[in-house]
C-alpha cells in the first residue's frame, strides 16, 4: 500500500458539494485560520472506515500522505497514525514505551507544520502526543504553548486530554492558565473545552480554577468551560456574581 494508491482511492470518493461546504466551514478564505486549505469533500466517518483498509501502510508512506495539499489526506494520515499508535507496535524500551509508538510520535513532531487545522489537531494530539508523554517529561507541551503558531498552541492544550482521561489535571490547569489571554478564538474554545472535561470528572477542581480566573477569561473560553454547569450557576458566572 502506498500514498499514490490511497490518493487515487480518495479522488474517487471526492464530492464537490461537500468540498465547497467544507471550504466555508473550515474558514479557508484570505486571512482566515484555514487560508488556502483544499478539500476533496469526504466526510470523517468515511475516512475512519478506510483506516483498516490501509493499516498495512508504512510510516514513510503515511508521511507522504501527511504532506498532501488536500485536507482529507492529511486527516486520514493522522487517523492512521492514531490507529497504529494504539496498536502499540514493536518492543518495549527501558522507559516502558513501544518503539513503534516512539517512531510515530517523532514522525508527528517532525511533520507538525502539516497538523494545521483544528480537526486534525483534535483527533491526534491527545491520542499521540498526550499518550506518549504520559508518565514522561512534559517540557514539549510547555514549549508549544508559547509558539507563535496557532496549531502548536492548540496541540499543547488538547494533548492534555489524555491526562484528563486518567484523572490527572495539573498540566491542563497550568497550560490553561498560560493561555488565559490568548486572542485566538480557536485557542479560547480549546481551553474552555478542556476545562469542561476536567469538570466532568472533578467539578470542584474546575470551579476552583474558574473562581480564580473567570473574571479575566475571554467570554468564549468561559462559555465553553461552564457549558455543562447548572443553568443558574452558568448565569452567575456570566454576570460575574460567583
């Protein structure tokens, strides 16, 4: 299986109407976050079904797929990487990590400039970067959180979703605090989302963070963070009465 075969398969699945909708939905206009991204018009569930078909692909060919100008090819590449990572291929090293996982993690970081839209980040960051760094030094996340690149900052916070699922919240809260004043709407939404996920597991921890910071949080971030709280509590936060 190689990248050219996959490309030809995807071209047969392309849908012009879906592509035009995606161009608008993912803000591909001049000056927008997805500027110049090109869509084939293939829905995510269709791409997910293709992962098993292509599971025998080499990492070299996945890397070629990740370099594609077509959004869906890059998205399929990370879906394949997530699948391969979860299979824990290879042998264990001294740190308890499978060597196949390390290769995937390194490939991901070496090609991070191609992880360049929110859906590609959200499908992969927690499942690859977060999963790899669990029980390891998290310094990478604290470098990415200060990056000029929007997607690298989003990778930093979304990677902590893996830790949240293990009921470990410290890094999420620390990174959220760093991003409190971020001007990008997509970062504000990501931070609010992760705080909401913390709250689903430990509402007291989320509310302790909110009570300290909510008055200076961007409105978008706050709304995402409090989305699952009782209506009366949500209104109190929005009115500044907590």
